[in-house]
């Protein structure tokens, strides 16, 4: 069955970024499909971006330029962009600070077709995490199942694909939940996100409805993280390894009851690991990264934070990814199973977890580079403040 598809490129006030993104798109393998390009430009008071958009020649389908008479703002702009999913079976939403792999379309289009009939899939991410989104200093390494994807109860904005069915399901939910409620259901940091964020609604939607995004093990987009609305300077915090060449993707069936389905919660903890621990599901919380609220923990907690010697069982924090030590019952220290009541009033020691993520104990190098980075960042912030004045 053939699915209609379109690329929606979201931009605002950076003509150079639009041109770079477009040239990057020309290198993507579109599998011989007809793919329309929609360039949606929020109003910045200047015609520079629109003038660039008009000059671009798109060889794979129709080119559509969408402009606005007034500034929409990020949330309103992107939610309007999602409406194009009612015209196309598969819609790629890409912001102009994203770099695309040759394999981007192959993964996104293939995943959209494969999971379109599964109501528990909320969307497809083109971005594959290599760091923990609650603490970027912690390395995130999903367990490799042999397929090309895993699942996470977490939305994504750094390259997203939605099908018509997935968008309409979210739209129906959003019509009843357009006021964002800040409560303990959300990941704590999301409650601090600004009103301009649309992604926080997707996060809440996934948590409340127990829906999941499809993620690639090897990312097919990377966030170039340039200067823009959210960043005062360019950095490489969110840049990730990219799939170099196109390939034929093999997708995993989604089944929460199957221990071989690799699925993570919104805190990047492996939900499927419960099958390997001799504790009733409803009594077990997995909080490897010590990022959950204490009120969210069940009777027992499996964690890589050290809360003292009063643990029930321990595993070696040595294998990568972290789940392997538990799956294989590797004896040692670093991963602990606690009775939650014994850790509620304690703060975790994260030294071993940080050392595990850094994969080094060379304190001299860590001290030198962290000190240099601290003063460099401080200088840049001060310099920016002076220029504002």
C-alpha cells in the first residue's frame, strides 16, 4: 500500500538556516516516492526567509510556502503545521536547526507504515538519544534488540513523523486538554517549560494515555543546536551519531507483555526489565538515574544511586548498557534494590553513576576541561549581557 507523504520544514527568521536545511534535504534518499515540501514561515517582520524559500527548486514533488500575517509563536505555529497530517498519510515535521541523514526518510516512512494501525504508538522520532534528557551528563544506551528501533513513553520535537491517525488521536485529546496542568504526573522539569512549548503537551499525552514513540537506535537526524530562541550560543550537547548511509530497516513489533520488546518510560528507565526481577510489577519502581519524585516510587526501587547499605540486593554497575548487569545477575556494587521506605528521606550518592557514564576515572582531565568550560561559558554569558546593554 502506498502512503502519501510530505516534508514540513518549520522556520522563522534565519534565511541561511533555511537554505542549509534545504540543501541537506536534497541529499536524503526518498526511495523514488513523490514527496511534497511545505515550508512554513512564522512572521518575523521581514521577507528575507520567504524570498529564499521562493528561489528553492524542489525536485521530488510540489513545493508549498505557508506564511502568516502576524507572529504565531512556536507552539501555535507548530500545532498549525500538524494540521497538514490531515492531508497526507505521513508527515515529517522538521525545524531548521536539524541535520538530516541520507536514511531519514527511509526510517520515518517505514516506521509510519509499520505502526500506523497500533493505537499505542503516538508518533515516530527521527532523533535517537545518546544522553539522558534529564541529565545530559549521563550517557543513555538503549539495549539493542537486534531490530532498528526501541520505544519510549516520551514525545520528540527534534525531527518527528506523524501519521494521519496518530495526529487525529492527539488532536482529539488536546481539544479537551488545551490547558497545561502542572502536577506530579509530568516529569518535574517539564512543569518549568515556558508557555511557548508544544512538546510538553505531547509528553503529558504519552504519560496519561500510556502511549509511546518509536525511536531509532542510530539517529537519522541530529540537533545542530545553533543560536536561536532557546540558545544564546551554539553547542554540541544534543548532537548525536548519525546513520551514514540508507538501509533497509527492520522494525520491532510493539507488545508490552513481551520481555523482548525494548521499551522505556519517560525517565529513560527500562520498563521491560521488570521481567527479570523477582518482584511483583505493581510493587517495583525502576529509577536508575534518580530522577523520579519519591512520591512516584512503589514499594521497592531499583536504582543506580547509592542510598546507603540498607539494600536488599546489589548488582555490578559495569556492563553497558546498564540493564545487562541486572539481566545477567552480575554480582557487585553500583545498582541496588531498596525497600523504598528506607530511602525516602535520603539523597543519593551519584559518584559511581557519573563515573560509569563518563567511562573514565582520570580526575586530572575532568578537572581541567570542566574548569575551562565553566569560565568559557561564564565569559560568554557576561559578554552577551554587555552587548544587550
